[in-house]
C-alpha cells in the first residue's frame, strides 16, 4: 500500500462521517481545553504567590520566638523560655554581614483622627523597615532612629488609611489616637497593595517598643534580618543562631530563610498545579473512551472493506497503521481545537477577571498536543489490532 493510498483511505473515512469525526474530536478537545485552562490557572497562582514573597527581596531571614515542633509548626511564645526582645534585634545589628534588622509587632486597634475613626492593623517596626522590605515613603519620613527601648510616639500612615482619615488634607504633623494613646504623624507610605491577603496600605506603623506596650506583649512577633547578597545564607543562619543562643542560653527560637519559605511554597504549589491538571485529565479519559468506541464501530462497519484490502495484498501491519492513523488524526484535531478553546478562555479570563492570575507557558501547550496524540494512539490500539487480525475470507463474506 502506497502512502497516498493510506492517506486517501484514512481521509475518506473521516470525511464520510463528518458528524462522528467532529463529536469524537470534540471529546478530546474538551479534555485538552480543561487541562490547559486549569494548569494555566495553577501556574498563574504559583507565579503570583512566589512574586508576592520575593517582592520583599530574597536576602531576608525571619526569626520567630519558640522552637519548631516535630509537627512543623511554631510553638510561638508558649514554647519559649525567653521571648524575642528589642535588645535581641539590636544585638543582631552587630553582625558583619547584616544590612538591616527590623523588629516586628502586629496587632489591631482603633485609630482616631478628629471625628473620624477606623479599626485597622498596627505594625510595630524598626527604622530600617523600608530598606529591608523594599518599601518607600511617599511624603515625610519613616520612623527615626530613636532609642529603641524608649522611642518617641511617632506614626507613619499607609496610603489607604491616610485617605480614610484625612481625605485630601495633609496629615504630616497632625495627631492621631491609637487605642487611647496619642501619636504625631511624620510620614505617609507609598501604595503597596495587598500581599497574600494583608493590606499594607490600610495600616499604621509605630515604633516596635511602643507597639509592645500598646498590646501588652513581652515578645516580638518576628525579627527580620536583611543580609548582604554576597554572603552565603548558611553563614548568616549560623551567625544569628550563635548570637541569640549566647543571649538566651538555649535555642528557643526558629530561624526561617527566604529560600526555605520559597521551597515549601513551591512544593505546595506544584502539587496544586498537578492536582488541577489531574482533574482536567478526567475529561481526557472520557474523550479517549469515545475514540475507542468510535473506532470499534468503524471496524465493524468496514469489515468487508478490510477484507478487500487484505485480499489485494495489504499486510496486517498496514491495516493496523491505517486505523491507528485515523485514531491519531482524530485526537490531533481534537487537541488543536482544545488548545484553541483553552487559550481563548484563558485570555478571556485575563480580560474579565484581571485579579485572577492566569499564565500559560508554551511548554504546556506543546505537552497538551503531544498528550492528545499519545491518547489517540493508545485509544486506537485495540480496534486497530482487531481490524488487522480479521480473516480476509471471512471479512469479504460480511455484508
């Protein structure tokens, strides 16, 4: 059998049953579209979360009170004999590789300015926070380098809170009341937006020592250390551990590097992407079953044709290739249609829901089409083998 005869026979069969061809290809197409769309959303979420973390830089180390338990969670204040203190943060500044140290305290309180009041997040921080977390002051200045244990009652507003409390008036130099305590505003931050659900614009920044007193706490929520980019993270962790153990007498704290956080997040998000792709794979399985069914019907309908071709000298391998080729073409056409549908819906989602992170790497597009072709080959094996094994004489008798 010549190649042109092979193509003619396969093409004639597919064109002769147009509706069946379209519906069978559609089954694969829907599955491919689902895989492309779901993996695009999964990859988009993956990139979004990682970008949210890395926007603060990749040379950060977080220190929390309490040792990590065997279950992988921090015991916090309840697992620590000695809490993290402002003095601990000051001691870490003496390390040679450290560029910035930021003590953090977080809480929630009511903020009042004139006749306006609003409950919002209060961050107690150190003066090096903008440098460490890549944040900028829009007007005024950030918290000054006061005595860390007895700082002045100064505050810096997030951009959204500034709008809520002062509208279009200049807040610099004005007084606000936080949980009954008066603070003078010295700065307003540039808009930062939401980071993993936390609105950094709807907040007030005050000195960490003041926040400890405000929320009646004896431990910092966290200490963030920014180190020089040319220093190995292992050296940074070792230096922090030795410094704090010398002060605490034991390792009653947890050190988490940015790399560790990104590795854990990456693993979780990779599982998420795989899971949503597996959900789309269920649709592909349905499409593959459709190809098996249609090709089996085609073999039954063309039994006499197969007998004639065999009688004219066609080998079993050629009959096998003929039906495998038809199944592969069906799957390939469905795959291309599915890619068009998946990419189209993904583009539409980006337009309609710009907040939803959707990203389709070209490797996914190529793999999806390859997957469709492979499924077509696998789905056509049984019907093709059945056609190839038909006895020519018995097949010619079939009407």
